[in-house]
C-alpha cells in the first residue's frame, strides 16, 4: 500500500524542468549580435559618407551639416557596441576628448554624478547658503586630490591632511567652441569675528588664460579658454611651509599629502593662490563645506581691482576697532602671515553670488566636499604661518571663567610636556590629554606576594593583548582596500573619516604652546581680570 501511494501521480501545477545553459555559448551569441549590429552601423555610415561627398560637391550646406551629424552618431553607436571600449573606459585608458569615450563620459556624468550632486547639495544646504536656487550643472566638473578617486565632488569627505595641495580639475564642455571660464573655490562656513557670523571666503581664484594683463598687481584681467575638455594639473600650494620632521606620515586616513616632483604649470592667471582647507576646532563640532564653481565669462577678459578689495578689507577692520565694547576675543587677529595670505581681501571678494552678479558671470558647473578639524590641522596652521583660532560655547555658571582658566592652564602644561605630535600619541595618552588629567604619581607600597602575583598577571594580559593587536594589524582589512594605484575608492571613503578628536580645552592648550602663535603670549580681558584676582581659584 505504501509503495502504491508513493507511486501515485501528484495533482496540481507542475514546474517545468530546469534547463542548463552554457554561459560561454550565451556570451558568444550576444557577441555575435553586437558584431552584427556594429557591422550594420558601419555599412550605414559608409552610405552616409558617400552621400556626404555628393552633398559637398553640390554645395548643399544644410544637408552637409545634417549628414556630418548622422555620421558622427553612427561612429559613436559603433564604438559603444564594442565591449573592448567599455573595458578601456572603466580602466581610464582612453582619451575622453575622442569618441565614443566622450559620449560615454557624458552619459555617466548625467546618469550618476548629477543626481548625486543635486541630492547632496540639497541635503547639505548648499542650495540656499551659496546657490540661490536648485541649479543643474551644465558642465562636467571633476575634482581629485592626490589621494582621492572621485567621479564627481558631491559632498565627499576630505581629510584636511589630504587637501594640502590644489586638486586636479577637469572641465568637460563637449563643445567645439572656445569658451572662457573662471575657477572659484569658496569656504562656505568660515567664522567672521567682525560680523559675528559665517562668511564666504575665497580659497582659490583662477581665471584661465596665460596672456593676462597685470598692472602693478592692482587690476587683473585674465581668462581660461576651454575647448571640449581641459585638465588643470594639481599640486600647487605656494603658502604652505615644509612639513615638520616630527610628524609621522601614515597611510589611508593618516596619510599626509606630498608635493609633486615639479610645480605644475597652470593654464591661467591666479588672482588668489590656493590655500589648503584648514577648518578651526569648533564646539559644537562643525564640518565646513568647500564649494568649487566653474563660472563662464561674458568675454575673454575679467577685471578684478585688487586695490578696491584692500580698501574694503581695511574699512571692515576699522569699523570693528571703533566698537569700544568689543572684547579681545571678538576681534580678528591680523599678523604677518594673515597679511601674506590676504585674509581680508579674500573675504571682501565675496559673497559668491554677489561676485557672480557684479562681474556678469554665469554659473555653469560646481562640486563640493566637506572637511573637518582633525589631528593634522594644527600643523597646517603652523605651515601657513597664521594664528589657529578655537571656537566654543561656555556653559553658564558662577565659576565658569575661573574654572575654565584653571583647566586651560593645566591643558597648556600637558601640551608642553607631550612626547610628540598628537598623531603619535597612544589612545590612553590622548584620552588623558582630552580629560585634562595629569598623570597620577603611584603611591609607594610595600610589595607583597599577592601584589607581585597581580603584577605578573597584568603583564601577561598586556603581552597577550599586544600580540593580538599585532596579528590584527598584519591581516589585510576587508573594509578598506587600497588599489595598486594608491587611490582610495569613493565607495569606501566614509570608512576613513574617523580620526581621533581632542576636547575644546585641550585644543586651546595645544595652540598656546605652539611656537610663533600669538596665543602663546596673548591674554584677553577676562584672563587678565581673573589672573589678577586674589584667591582666583577659590571654590574650584
């Protein structure tokens, strides 16, 4: 009975039997279809070329233009159907000015980069804070620093130590006309103590053409010609001093950008040379937005009056100095390094859209990235030769100022006694520095058998932990893969953003120990008042 029941046919819908396909045969069939289509396109192109010769001999101008466009489309279609071209395009072993690669490049930009850029610009409020309305870029703008591999700058995170030198910038118009552009890099979130608000600040302004008319550096008249595609080499940073020999150069997020073997030749006149991003330490933490724009000029010349910018910067400082109730920490410090960088003039040039409107420019392309303070930022200020500010909010309370001053004094002592730069500290040492804790002296104790046994167990545990850490460091990580080219893929960049931070008071103590920084000797009104008060640390 059991065997009969098992042999009885089952009811209900039956699944069709699975068919095994030969993948190689499927690939060959697809390749044959593509080859057939490509040959058909080539035959149509050959017929169009014959018709073009007849139209040229007959003097039919409009027909010649139409036939040339159809022939160009045919060559593009034939090239796109070739898998070898796609492989070479992905490997970036092609000339993006030539077809079909120019079309493939344009399609990738339209379908992938532009939607991400528009979404990121809205999320990070670039629209509204810099751009007056949602703006669709018309030009393909590619930005890459020495250790990035971005297809487009759409809110990517850039460690400050990666942006020490100007990026490589590629502008693609896919237009045979010669058009003239200016390149403007703006810090959208620079604190301005004179106005007690955030301002736009120019990090880089280049107007692309070599035959610029420069008269005593008072009025600049320059421009950048672009025909189809222009690549501006990176690696320029004229204000940056040499790297400290005590700062270790790590890998990945801890890598420090290095200068190129030769200083690049830029295809235009630089009005304001490149200054690397150097976001100040802020509490609450704030990541700054850096907006790079491509602005089309109405003609081949753009004039900028440097003398007018100097006057505007000086007038702003004089207005702030006349305010007698302004405290010392509310004043903008301008030393020799700040004058060399033209701090005031770079701020007077903007806001960005006012500059665009006043000069009759048109925004054609843009991209932006985000940079925050990290352990490498203090050295960037030192290499630029400018004062490093620290911004923070104090909690209200009766003893806020004296308590804070005592902590700053302690943090300054700890910073002066650090064994090396912040990037070389162990996690325990960095934690003590952040908490402003002086290392406690161990109390003398008489060793006992039990205490010696505990010390031996602690030493064994520490040795085992060290061995485990060594093994983990030797294993290749699965989260971040460094390709042979040394570039970091943008899909993994968010994993590289987590560098250790320092507390607000620790950052102040660090600045007060820096050689050459005005903060080392500077004392504001609040500091003087509490330093001169007897029993100033009472009830603290």
